[in-house]
C-alpha cells in the first residue's frame, strides 16, 4: 500500500471518529498510536493529520502534536455568526441548480430526521447530509469550502445542541440541563427543515435565506445559554 493510499485511509478513519464524537474536542491524537493501529508508518499519519487540519477537524501545534479542534464559546459564537451570513448566500447560489432528484433526497432526509426518535447520531448524520446537500450545487466554490470547514469544527457543538433539544443530558454533565426543551425543541427544528424544504422547492431564495438565518441563529443562542459545554 502506497503512502498516499494509507494516508487517505487513515484520514477517513479519523474523520469518521471525530465527527461521530468518538474523539471529543481537545483530545490529543498521538501519531505513534495511530500508526500502530493502522499498521502504517508515521509518514502517512502526518499527511492524514495535515488533511484533517485543512478540513478544520484537527489543530496542529508545531513541535508539539495534534489535537481534535476545540472551540471556546466566543469562537463558536463567531463561527455561527459567520455561518448566518455566508450559508444563505451559498444556499441562494445552489438552489437554481438543484434538480428533482436532489429535492426528493432532501425530502427523504427531512423525514429521516423526524423519525430518529431520540437517536442523536442518526439525526446528526441526516442533518449534515440535508444541509450540505442543499448547498451541493455550489460545491467547490470558495464559500462552500469555508462553510464545510466550519461545519467540521462545530460538529461537537451541534451534537450538544441536539442533545439539549432532545432533553438528553450533555456528555460529561450529570443530567438534563435547565431549559432543555425536549420534544418541543426538536419539533421546532423539524418545522424549520420543512419550511426550508418548501422554500427551496418553490425556488424562493429570499424566504429560504430568512428561514436558514433563523435556524442557525437559534443554535447559536441556545449554545450561549450553556457555557459549561465549552468548559
């Protein structure tokens, strides 16, 4: 196996583990451990970590090592504010080029999210595919690359928001947090997805932008109410 193939395989494995929460923010990724588990040398491991750094999933510190990217409350709030401004533009650019098959896929994903029944990971997978799928016709643009990186580096915090919305305890905390909205919180989320799908289906970019801004802002404001998540 060539180093290029090995580095891609290692990057794929680590990316999946970070996005599904197996590696939490701030956890160190030791090259020697990854190399031993993957049966590869450190050369492809270093290249894999560079790839994940470019994607916003890993933070590299010179002469020190690699850590899963961690955000402070203020950093996360800033990223969400940027998303509130850029994602509507990305959606507007993508919408005219989404065909019937793409719209059908978005509808299927909206239904899938509604049927996750408290399964945080299943919801997050469908939610990510839904939103990035709505931007897919503008993939590869500068805006798309910026947003994809922000989605990666805020994945953990979307997980915590989803747990709050489902009335589930945040990981590392003793129980459900004050103000948890449970089923009501998810009902609002599902409604926003359906409204967004309706706007996209009608080709109404103005309405789609308004719904998307509200959708993103609601997450930012709820996370700001729970600074313990960033401790």
